[in-house]
């Protein structure tokens, strides 16, 4: 009995001591501080540091990206200045071949069943691809005919339009094809081509070369069209080629019957300075970095100077909402031409298209007024 009572007493004392509160030190704090297990403490620290680490890492990467983009932005002007050929590529954009995956040898794939594809050779080692679309009245007869038939058709009693397209793309561009169809429906032959270096044409692009290509095609047309009127239509950058060509034709006293400029500019420097997509226009030394290399590359397209030496009727078409060639440049060119003595015996007309029409840079062909204007 005594042993049993002693063991009960010992167990009772142990339980009491376990239940008793821990002794306090002089600072009235627990002698043994309560602590989380090591794993739990580590997890708590990691949970606090992870969002901070993520934020810091994200900001570091963003700041690095901003510095890198700023460096590229500053480096490009110096690169263009050192390599003027880069700026020439940006003016021509001949490496942008849109629409892609079309066979330029087959204009019928673009809905031009009354069109023949030619290849002409203006110079040695230069070959240019040409499309000839006959007037709508000849569509049925044109089916299945060869190149010789199309060449002979230029002598029919229908006027001819030599169309000079702008930069980028090819003679098979969507808006260009739609214009061919409109002009064909109005009774015109339409002859167009890709300058050397564009589309499937062979050669290196240059302003001189583009102008010579246009001169070669014009002479090729005149040799086959007899006394039929021949008009020259230039669009965008093609207006620079058109005025170069017509100035030369006037100087040799073989002017075309009329010149049509769609979305023209005054000269390439003013166009580059006014281009809405130019992110460097306010960059210090913009002219020195970007415009002087264009001139160094032999690119001027001086429409404002050329019109002073042109003696034939002139029609300028320009949309007020043009986002590529600002409307005010077309208006300025008209004012120069209208006051030029070379046009005193010829009609000079400027036709604006209101912003609400939405014709922008390349959709003037949609205008229902176009037949009346051309007539």
C-alpha cells in the first residue's frame, strides 16, 4: 500500500509541475520565450521575401529593357548616317513584296483575265515585269491571246495610261489591281510595271534607274499605240518617277497628253520630314542624320522643281485624310504648278477628296466621281 501511494504521489506532483505556469524573470517576461519551429519560421520569411523579390526582379528587367531600347533608338541615327544605303532601302521599300505568294506571271489569278504579262529589257542586266490590261470592250477578244495580240491591241482606238506605282509591294498589289479594273472599265489600256529591284524585275533600285525604266516603257507604248492619247499616272513615290519622266519627255519635245498625280509630295526631303511614321522628326540633327543620307544616295524626286519644266495638262488627286503623304504637300505642289509659266497654256486642276470619304492614301479609285474627273 505504501509503495502504491508513493507512486501516485509522484505522478500527481509531475502533473502539477507540468500544469504550473513557467516562472517569470525580473523583467516580468517568460523565462523561456515561445518560438516557432525552425521550418515554420523559414517558410514565413520566404513568404514575405518572395513578393519583394518578384517585384524587384520585374523592375530590374523592365529597366534593363528600357535602357536597351533607348540605346537602340539613339544608335539608329548614327547607323543610318554611316550607311546611307539603309535610308535608301527605307525610301524604296522594294524588299516588301506584298501580297505574298502570288505568281506575277499569272495576272489572271488576281482577277485580270484580260491582262498579259511581258518582260522588257531597258538596259543590259536589267529586266522588268510588265502587265498590260486592255479596255473592257476588248475583254472577250483578249481571252487566250498571246503577247503579240496584246501589243497590236495598243493600236486600237483607245487611250493608254502608263501607271507608275509607289514604293513597297508589286504591280499585283490589291489597290493597284482594283485601279486597273476601274480604268479598264472606263475604256483605257493600262500598262504598268515593276521597277528594277521590285517584284520579279531584275536590277538594283535607284531614282535614275526607275526613271529610265519608265522612259523605256513609255517609248515601247508609243511605238505601238500610233496616235492614241497616252497619259501618265503616278501614285505616291511614283509621282516622283512620273514628274522625272515627263520633264525629260518635255525637254525632248515628246510630252504625254496629260499627267495625273495621285497623292503627290513636293520633294522627298519634305515628305520624309512630314511623314507621320517618322519617330525621329524631333530628334536633334534630324536633317543631318536622316535627310542628308537620302540626298547622298542620289534620291531627290523633286516634284516641285520638275513641274516648272512640264508643258502638258496636269491633274492632281489627293485625299484630305491621307496618312502617308500629308494633304498639304499635294496642295503646295499644285500652288507651285499653277503659278508656273510652263503651264500657262495648259490646264492644271487639283481635286481634293474629303476626309469623310475615307479614301486615305490608296483608295481614291473607289470614288464614283472618278470617271467624270478623268473625262
